[in-house]
C-alpha cells in the first residue's frame, strides 16, 4: 500500500512541477516556462503562451547542434487533447511529438525506424 501511495505522490509531483526534463522528453506546465530538448543532432527550446480561446501557442526554436546559426522557429496552436507528430526538414530520423493535456505541453523526440526502401 505504501508503495502505491509513494508512486501516486511521485506522479502527482511530476505533473505539478513547472518543468520536468528527461533525455528525450520535456513537459511544460506553466506559460512562458521553457525547456530544451537535445536529440538526433538537433537542439530545441520550447515554450508556450495561453491564448484567449483556451488554446496554447507553442513556440519551438531549433537548430542543428553543429551549426546553431542555422536556427529556425515553428509555431503551432494546441487545444486541450491535441497531439501532433512530425520530423524536421533534413532530419527525418527523429520524430517529434507535441501533446497538450490540460495545462501541460509535453514534447518528446525518438529515433524513427529506418524506412524500407523499395527494391532493397
């Protein structure tokens, strides 16, 4: 029973924290809080702002780790329950997922499986 309670408390603290980060995932639970994600040779910093219609505008600035001067920015609007998955141009081996649940925006990155080639 104590183990279950401890796990529940740990999960609640992780969700309530303004920012949590792991090697391949970040979670933002407050507007203008930001965090960085580093995966597949790309450095990415993400934050969000709350909009009047209960949507969040999520802003991600990313650049190749080797050439940070080539930074680019993407913006998206996420409603509660929205999730998107995509790769960045020129970096198709890493799939990014942006998900919103309540006041939390989670961003994760994972290496995609190598695509099958026709005639291989």
